[in-house]
C-alpha cells in the first residue's frame, strides 16, 4: 500500500515566505512569512514548520553565532504548529 501526504500552508504557498540560506552545518535555510508569523526551517535537509513566531526570534536566529544553540534554547518545542 502506498501512502501519500500533502502539506498545505494555510497562509498560502512557500512563495509567501522570505527565505535565507545560512552557513550553519545544522540550519541550512530559514523561511519566514511575517504576515502569518510562520517559519519553515531546513535542518540538515529535513523541513520543519513553526507557527506564531515573532519576527524578532527569526532575526535573532539568523544573527546567532551558533544557530543550533539558539534553535535549541529559544525555538525547539515553543512554536510547534
């Protein structure tokens, strides 16, 4: 039996997101839609969605010297959809 999953973003398509690649070995890309406060992260080639993320958190993540440490301390488990 073949099972399929389709992910639908209630705020629209990924085109609504502003995406930035990073130089981190853990966090490869950060995509954010400020209107819906939704964030999509590419963590080592696995994609994760987060909801109700304030823009300041995204900016702090992007400017953190250790994105993995910032993610673990300030995002993981706090903004799950």
